[in-house]
C-alpha cells in the first residue's frame, strides 16, 4: 500500500504551514480523522489493485522499458503502453489492497466525513474506474464534497472521484477546491 499522509493546514499571516504525518497502513488513519475536513483516497495501489499482474503499475513500467528496447522513443513507448493499459483496465477485475479499506470507508461515511477519490487516471477511464470501485462496493458519492459531476477544461469530477488526467494531482485538487469554493483547514490523504 502507498503511504497515507495527514496534512494539517494552518493559515497564519498569509502563509500556509502544513504538518505531514506518515502512516504505514490504513488502520492508522482513525486517530487523525477528527481533525480532518476531508479524506482523499488515491485509487490505484491504495484502494484497489488489479487481480492479476497484467495492467499493474509494475507491468506498465516493464512495457515502457520493453517498447524502448524494441526501438521506440520514450513518448512512443508511453503511447503504445497506454493504449494497451486502457484496454486492460476496461475489463480487468480488481481487489482491495488492504482488507480494512472498505470497513474504514464505510465507517467514515457513516460518520458523515467528506471523502473523495483522486486518481492520475485519464478521463477516458472514468466509467471503467467507477465500475471497478462498484465491484468492491465503494461509492465516494455518499459523502462527497459535491453531488454534481463537474466536467470542464481543468476538472473532471464524477461520482465523487477527481480524475487528474496525468496532470499534477495537487494542482488538479486545488482547481477543484477553487471551483466548489472549499477551503479546507486539514486533509487526510491516503
């Protein structure tokens, strides 16, 4: 599992300070929740992972390297690998990365804590991603910040999931907060 971080923002004389606390597994999140305005979950390798190696992050890196060894430049190797990856994601089954993930998401949603998903995935994978999460009975819309889907040049937000489309997730999140006029004091990011 990827590391989870607690970000606590304090605005003081127009400067932003943050406290970053690293936790090693999802069950350690509970002690930070009372301080959080929002819990943001990365999807790949935090919430879910492919049930097979085909289409995994490791497979992706291997394919890019293989395509480069076969004479493609990096950009061409990336494009070829992405096309294959999209096809795989459309049909692949996923598993929870940790058994506790679903229980903790349910617990947070029962306590009405705002949750959302955040992924580097492209917009083209929105429906496949939502289908994969549905197969795990995870629905970020239950306590999302916005019940409306927001789709424009800078933001693709659907069913409580923000798709970064390969752009810096922090910038995409900032744009989203600006659009919905949300000014968090603290965020737990897993």
